[in-house]
């Protein structure tokens, strides 16, 4: 039993400390207490209302299916979101490709001829 408790403490139950420490780290200076309190309040509202909503769905539908589907949707959404690369991961690559395409599109107009005059010179 002690081994099970140790494994649970090291894995499934350690998220709470990480959540609060990261919340405090990202909070504006001087407001770590208020921000972590808000995060805890929001979580407790979910813990209070979630089972009540599930019970209401069970009573209205007469079965567990819709309740479990509604519980699975956010979990699947988060899982798929974690599998995708972050939006900024390919920003530089797309920019380089766009620059290369623009360069190749303009290249035929300068084939072999390079205008060495500066547009900022007084003679124009």
C-alpha cells in the first residue's frame, strides 16, 4: 500500500504543486496570492459543479453515455492540441519560404543585369 501511495504522490498528485508554482511565477509582481487564490477558486467551482451537472445529465437522459461523452470532449481536445506543434514553430520556416518564392518570382526581371545605381543618390 505504501508503494502505491508513493507512486501516486510522485505522479498523479504532483500536478497541484506545479500548477500553483507556475501560476505564482507568471503572476504580476505583488499579486501572486490573489492570482493563485483565483486559480484555486476556479478549480473548486469546477469540482463542485461538475458532479452536479453529470448527475443532472444522468437524470435527464436516463443513461451515462452523454455525460461521459461530454467529459471526453475536453480531454480529447487537449490531447490533440498537445500533439500539434505550437503555432510559432514554423513561423521562421514559412517566412523563409515566402522570401524564397518572392525572390524566385522577381529573379527573371534581373537576369544577368544588376542595377548598381542607388535610388538614394542625388542623380537618381
